[in-house]
C-alpha cells in the first residue's frame, strides 16, 4: 500500500482538498453577496415609487401660489437663487 509514490499521492490529495475548499469558499461568498444585494431596496421599488407618486399628486393638486411659495422657501433655505 505504501510505496515510493505515497508522498506524491498525499501531496496531490492535499492540493485537491485545498483547491476544493478555496472554490467552495468563493462560491459561498459570491452567493452570500448576491443574496444581500437582492434584499436591498432598488430604485424602482414600490415604496420609492409610491413616495414619488405622492409628491407628484401633491404638486398637481396644490394651488399654484402655495406651491410657488414653498419652492421659493426651499430655494432660500438652500441658498440657490
């Protein structure tokens, strides 16, 4: 069973084990990163779109004079003229 080639076989088995651990770890980290990215809210998420639609509805339904005053106050607050 043990002969002259035994150290070479053991080295090959060790390298195969290390390679499989490295590949398995890389796959695990990739899948973990992908899963986390899927959980983050996207720019087109329903919550974000809903808030934008609310703002647009408010702009469309507010009186023009009140809306102009609010825009001007926001500009003054930011220092944009």
